[in-house]
C-alpha cells in the first residue's frame, strides 16, 4: 500500500468556505498537493477550521481482469 500526504480539514460549523472550497463539519481528506503553500497557511490560520497534515493508505491500483470494456460471451 502506498501512502498519500493529505490535509484533513474539519469545519467547526458546517459550510465554512476557505481556499475555494466549502468545508463540512465532518473531516475530509484533501491531497496536500491540491493546495498552494499560501492556501495551506490560510487554512491553518482560520480559527473556524481544524486542519491536520497526515498520511493515509492508498491501495495499489491493479488493472481489472479482462481489461476495460470486456464483454462476456455466451
């Protein structure tokens, strides 16, 4: 399994908007590279958001058996 660096963002109240995104009151993981350094600083400075840098496990991608668009024959 690969690791992905993310920002886990939780708004203290539903619907807080910062860095062009509405943030819900439940935690949402965003890839760290989705934001500029300035946006990350802005998010962390907002006292209405809880922002944590963390890593999550990402399953290794494997191609589907039979390839894309394969049809069963009868």
